[in-house]
C-alpha cells in the first residue's frame, strides 16, 4: 500500500543539529517486545519518529490505536494508507496493560484517521481512557486525535466527557499549504475542534503543533499562533519537518535552532501557557515532563488573578 502519490524527491542531508543516535539497548528492546506482545502499534515506529531511541530507552511510547492503516494520505506522514482492519475490542485493555507494565505516570494515545467508522473512532478513544482509569488510575492521559471529519461534534463531546487530561490535535502546517500537505483536512475545522474542547471543559489542557520547513513564511506561523490563541489553546509545539521517504513532501528548509528560539519567544509573548519549539520537538516528546510544567504554569497564572 502506498503512502501517497507524490513523485519521488531526493532526500537532503540533515544538518548536525537534527542528527540522532540509532536506537540500541536492553530497555529499547524491552519496550519493543512489550508492544509486540500486546499487539499494539506505536506512532514512534509507524511515523518514523527521530526520537524513538531516546523515548523507548526510557520506556516511553506513544500508542497508536485503531490499527496501523490510515484512511488518508497526507504528504508528510509515513503511516500506511489503505482500508483498515476491524477495530480490536481488546485494544483498550492492552493499552492499559502496557501503561501498567511500563509504570507510566503519563501516557499519550493517538490514532490513525478512520473515516470508515461512523464515529471516526471516537468511541475507541473513550474505551481506552476508561480502561486506563480502571487499571492505572494515577496515570495522566494525553490524547492526540484526528479531526473526525464530518463527525466532530458528537465525537468531541464523547471524548471530553471521558475527561482526558490533555487534548491534542495538530494543525500541522499553515492554511496555504493544506491543499498539498494535508489535503483531507480543513484548517478552520481543526481550529474549531480545539475551541470546542475548551468550551465543553475548560479544565482540560488543549495542545496543538505545527511542522516548519515545508515552505511556510514566518509571518504565516505567527498568524497560526494568533489563531490558536483565539481558540484558547494552551500548549504549542513547533518542530522540524523531516521527509520520511523520497515519495513524501520535500523539505523546503532546515530551520535553524535560533529561528526556533525566536518562534518560542514570540509564542510565549502571545500568551501560551507552554511552548516547545526545537528541531526535534514532536507532539509527544517529553510529554510527561511537559504536563507537569503545564499544571505549574496554570497554577501560577491563577495565582496572579
């Protein structure tokens, strides 16, 4: 199954600041073995995350529910595209068992797009949250959902009612690039999803991220920040886009660490509770530490009122 139909493009040499070590070690192997035994997919593997070595060595993994086949074909994503398999009824408990065995204080759950399902897969998110609450009640839960195209209102309400601690949905890029980079999605629909979460339950932290290096202009990123703040998003992540294979969108620019620092300063000035901006930043990178920082930032903000 092909991931997309973009003609092959040569892969550029990465600058020194985004090179990472190959994953090795007993802890890495133990994390991989656990995921295989419980028949769980991870975005760490499926999306070819550059931080997999560091995270899995620390026994941190982002579980990808609803299978490993996506119904969409975004130009940046390495996840397989095609007709997904039936939803696994054992998956929610397997996720909870993995959290228990890894001793996770914080877990991130994401999924493929499941446009084939009546609710887009929202009920599986709810079941996973419920299984985690039963099995590892002290584990805080962060979800990274798709946009639930044409099903968003009911899907969001069901998930918010299950009360994850963090609701993440990535805008991915600037509006101008959606037709080529994220053709199956709509920028303002994604913004509205996050705004709806906050309106339904203001106590849930909301989070979103963008990739840079796809050909966007700096002022377009600044506008995305403004749009996010208008939707009352708490946490912004900004990371470097890396081309997974020659058939994916080409890297237009390797953004320098200095530029990432500038984005972070501007975002903080715009009022985000927390900002993570660096070449290797990804949605779930250091998520547990970031959750603690989010709580502290909110408490500090409330104390000033």
